[in-house]
């Protein structure tokens, strides 16, 4: 199968022919239909977040099940599925208390020393990234890293549910539990931030303020439900948000991973408000609240992958799309072949558009 391989940080991905193993007892072999390019992948590609190499990135995907292992009961061959990096064991403390996104998922990976899922033709192993490695024509994953969806769902749109939409919408519905009339600010309007905007509209937020330095992305945010937009680089961006909401927002959601964006999210809060950091900040960076913020009852939290419960959340998000509530078409800026993946990441770094999605030949 063809796959895009990260050989060295800071270098373009290389298209290689790899071999993929047969499914183990709890594993699922998937023919990849589409995979979105996510900024999280770029962190690994550029080396700002470390990973064992060589590796196949990609984690925002949808496809069709080709084969399943002997113990798999959740999906069957022919099923349309969305994958998720939040592979869960199902019985640890986090799983049994409903916080599946926090599961470390050690049991969902093959044991050290076992046969690797991916290899080069010479037999040398290629590392699987985030339990998925979706920049490839096939994926071999644990059954708890995918979930079946409505077969009528277009798979190019379904792919972005796997990360951007699950993270953004999950933060609104699960981590923040936004209720009708509450105010929301979104800092960063890439795929995740736009999903936050759309979900906040679905949740009935009274005012949705989108902050981004790019006019094109602010326009997309308005299309998806933002009531107001702000240039995130403006020196008075926080003051603008406070003035628009007469005191600040109930929820400020940072969705880009820049230290200045985290600071803006905190500054935009009203008394008792909550800032949620979704972006992958530099590993040495800390986001904090001042003494006055704490005395004002403000809160700061992370929400990995939107604190999703993806076997439940993803089919619901698919249903939202099928009913016309969730606008995935606006989030997708372009569809590209695997061979154009490096160009897609170059466009991401330029920052002018939302999601590029790789579409594989059927």
C-alpha cells in the first residue's frame, strides 16, 4: 500500500510502499477513504513534538472495514467507520468513570517485541502514530479506535469528524456544556475552531465571537454561526470581546496552540468564566490564571480531543450533518491526492484556509 512516511523532522513526507499486517484478535483492517490534514500532524512533522521515526502520521480519517479479527464485535466488513486517536481500553479508571479520552490505551497497541503493524518491504518496522497512521491507503487499528457510522454519510466529510469536529464540538458539548444564551469566544478559526463555532450555534449560545488574524477565516466563522469577529492580533482584541459581551464571555476556547492565543482566551473571560485550551502549546509553555482571576472565580482547563466519548459522539455528529445542523462542507477547503500532501501542509502553514482532505482512490 502507499503511505506518506515521516523519515526526518523538518523534511517533507515521503511516499513509500509499505506492508500492513493481518488483523489480530481485536484489530480492524480499514481501507482509507479520506483523511484530513491536522495541525497536530504538523507539530510532529516539524519536530516540535517528538515521535519515534520513521512513522506514518495522519489521524483524522474515515474508511470502509476490509477485515476484522476473531474477537471484534463492534464493526464488521463493509461498515463505514470513522477512526479516532482516543483509542480506549474500556476498563481502566478513566474509562469506567466516563472519561474515555484520558485513557492511555496501552492495551490497544501491539506489545513491544511483537509483529509490527507496518513494515517496509525489507521487513524493517515503521512506527504507527497515534494508534492510526491514516496517511495511508490502509489502516490497521484496535477495534476501540474506530466506530461505525451511517453508510449514507459521505466519507470525505466524515473524516474531519475524526479529530477537528470531535475536538471542537466535544469541547462545547462535553467539556464546557454550553447552555442556551451563554457567550462563547473562539480563538483560532482553523478546522477545530470552526467546529467550535458551529457547535456553539447548535448549543444555542447567545453570542459567538470568533478571533483570528486571517479575514478569510473570520468570514468562514460568520458563515458557520459566529455573531461577531475580531482580529486576534489586534492589541485590543480582549477589550473588544469584553465590550461586545459587556464584561467578557462565559467560555473562551483556544484552538490554535499559540501562547498569545491562550493569554487572549484568559483575558476575554467574564467573572466565573472558563478558558479551555485545545491547541498543542509549545512543550515548555505554561498557561495560567492571575491571583485576581482566581478571586474572580475564573477557571482554566484542558480538553484533550474535546473529552469525547467517540463511539457515542461520532454517530451523533454524523446525524447532525445529515440533518443539516453541522456544516462540514464549509470546513473542508480542498480535496487532494496523497501525492499532494506536502503542498497541503504548506497551505496550512500559510494559514489562509481551513481543512485540506486527502481523498484516496476507491
